[in-house]
C-alpha cells in the first residue's frame, strides 16, 4: 500500500520527496491502440506521470446515457499508465476548456434556463454530482493508496477566470471526497492575483498555468500558496490552431529554456501537451472574442510528440533538459518512418438532399427552432420552407451558427459564414423550396459564449417579412448505414468505374475503397477537396477544409484493416478531384508563434 501526500514544501511518495514530471495525453483524443506507445514515449523522455482531462459531454452525450467504451475507456487508459510504471493525474472538470467542444460541458445542460452553469445552483450541482460519481467510481479504485497510479485529482478548471463562487467549489470538493478520493486535491489558475484568489479554497492545493517567464509566474503562485510544493500544472509548450490561420509553433530551444528555469526553481510540472492527438469526429471547440474561430481537426499543439506520436525536435530538447534532473532510460524512441503512400478513387456518390430523409425525422413548426431545441447537439441540420418571390429578394437571419449552405429548388445560391458575420443573402426571383444546410462547426470552449445553441437564430426574414412553416431535419451521422445503402446502389450502377468527371460537387456523399498489405498509420491528403467530413471503415476522422492550415487528416493504424478499407466523404462545397491519396507525411505548415 503506497501513500502520496503533501508534506512541507514537497509532494511525498511513500515517505520520500517526489517531483512530479508529468505530460498531458488526452485519452479521448488518441486511439486506444496507441495509448501504450504514447505513454511509453513519455517515460523515455524522462517523465514519471501522465495527466488527462475527462470530457463530460463525450461520456454523457444525453442525460443518463453514459459511455466509457473504446476511446472513452478511462479505466483502461489509467491501467495502461500503471503498466508503464508511471503515475497519473486526473482532471474531471466539470469544465475542462481543452479546446474541446463546449469546454466539455454537455450542451443539454443549457436547454433549461434555470440551470446555473458553474455555480452553486441546485440543478447544476445535481447533474455535476451524478457525473462526478460516475467518473470517480472509475478513479477511486485506481488511486495510489489502492495500488493504482492516480496521485492527484483536480477540482474544476481555471475557475478563477470565470467566477468566485466558493460555495460551488466547496460542493465539488465535498462530492469528490465523498466519492472516495483521498489523494491531494488541486486547483489550477493563471498566475494572476484575482484568478488565484477566486479559483480555489484553503484546503485545495493551488497550481498555476503558463508557458513562459517561469520564475516570475512561480513567484506569483508562491504569494498565494505560501507553503507546499510549487507546480505548473499546465506548462504550455505549444498552441492550438484555427481554420484559416497559420499553424502555431513555439521555438523548441526557448521553450526548453523556460522548462529548465522552472525545474531549477524546484517546481513540479505538467507539460500541456506532451501529445495532443486529434479532434476526431465533431469534437473540436472554438473561440469567439468578436470573431468566431473553430479549431482544426488536428490537435498537434506543436507538442513533443506530434499528432501521429512521433518525437519532434522539442521532444529531444525536453529530454536533454529532464536529463539534468533525473536519470534517463537508456532506451530512446525509434526514428519515425514515412507513412505508406496509397492511391485510390471515389467510385460512388449521392447528393445529400436525396438521402437526407433517411438520416433523421422532420419537425414542422411556424417558428425557427435551434438545433438544441430539437435535442440535436452536433453535426448538421436541414431547414426548409417554401418561397414565392417575383423580384430579387433578401433573406436575412439574426445569426447563423455556424455555416449555412443556401439552396433554392436544390440549386446552390451561396453560403453564410458565421466567422464572416454573414447574416443576409440575395435570392433571385424564384418559386419553390428554400433549403438551408446548417453546420455546427464546434461550440465555443472559453468565455461567455459557452453553451449557446446551434443552428439558425431567428427570425428569418424575406424582404422584411418573417418566414414561417419551417421543416427542420436533424442529420444523424452516428451510423452511415442509410448512406451506405444509397452509395452501394450508385457503385453497382457504375460497376466499380470512377465517377464521371474529375470533380465532386457538394453537398454530396461519395465513397470508395483502398487496400493496404498491413495496417499502418496513414495521412489522407485533403488539399484538393473543399470542405467536409471523412469516415474510414465507419470511424469519423473529423473535418477538412481548404482554408487550411491542415491539409491532411491523420488515420490511426487501429482503424485500418489489412486488405480492403472503405472511405466515405461528405463534401459540402466542391472537391477538385475524386482521387483518394494517402501521403507519406502530414501537412500542417509551420510558423513560429
């Protein structure tokens, strides 16, 4: 039976001072088959601990529907950490930020206006309590006191940047202890006086988040945490990317110097991130400080391990620094080899509008509901009504969240983009069906716009007159079987021949197959496609967009089958080619931040 506690100015493991040298790996952003590899590479770099957030909205997508399987198997992940002889830190939120959709908070929480998010309001506390009970039932038996790897559990996350409700923090702390957590409890805030004051309680150990000016930030932390070990529990060693912007990097030598200064001061550290992974599916978050900025699918983060798990120059620089403080393993990770190059063709396609009725159920109403009002919290929805205008007319909406393709009688008119503040579009004289295909591009994960509903925000006006009699169809994409049936019929009609013409006009689904001799990690080249989503063997890789900076999608080896594999693409705009190409290296671009 081991112990882990705070004694004086030290973390103490089994009676001996223990410096935490941790790296963040989000189990939910990495294929389970890759967990052991990423954890092992952390140990080989000189780390002794793995930290992870827990995303409430992924584990409980609807009230009471709990999922801890596959990529969400926290128990399996923590046992993989233990198997490598490492310790673990768990940060269950309930809010995690993490550039994750809605900061990890379930969208369904926000449908009841009486729920007081992140404060001591009873409905919220009840929901959070049930969530924490489920998560901590996994964590408690895996504490170090029970022979497991968990040495710290964090309460809330950067709460001082949001509020100062001490009763709320007390309720979370009491619930955590009641769930059987006996290891030290921590909080984290940016090293600013107000945030450190507001974001913690006297019996919680304060830590800080920063990525530079280590000594200055540690001094600020020490003023607010006069005793106990100093810890930067988020040492920002890179940054995240938005669509349409450059790929952020940080100079590895400067970041390594800041890390060394932190360690020279005797502090413990958690590298955020050690390995970033991928925002698979529709899990990416967004920022909005006046301009909406959805995050890309890659969460590479310019971390020591890249998105595919390969060591970068930053890995070796950090390893050299860590070697000044700990004895490094003799073993080092093998050099990365180029990914296999594979080429194929899309051989079947079907317009989204012809298959959409198979993907959901219509709701008819005179008012314009949000997607959330229909219990649809991610992906796409179709809005439809009838119009009859003899002259050019202006369609105007209060807001689009987040992107809408506008079609009249199935013909595309244009696109309304939230990040361009588009709210109006001109329609030619026409009579018939007005259709808007709306995409939720990721919920804001930080700031006051967390929790806002998605879809079209009304009223919808045509030449100043409110449109009514709307049909709304939430598009369900958890299963592709309805789409697959239509695509198989299309492929059969073509007898396996490539699609007519070299391009693909969206919105449309398209499919094909590719073959590999052995499963391997691959990079799908999307540089000649427009905007859309890709599935491989039913696994949602995430979004692509010609805006960049991301030009490839990472495909984990655990998704690839020996022999024939299926690819399904939902192209929303227009693809310049129907070729499917897997290339040898990822393409993110590199610009110093």
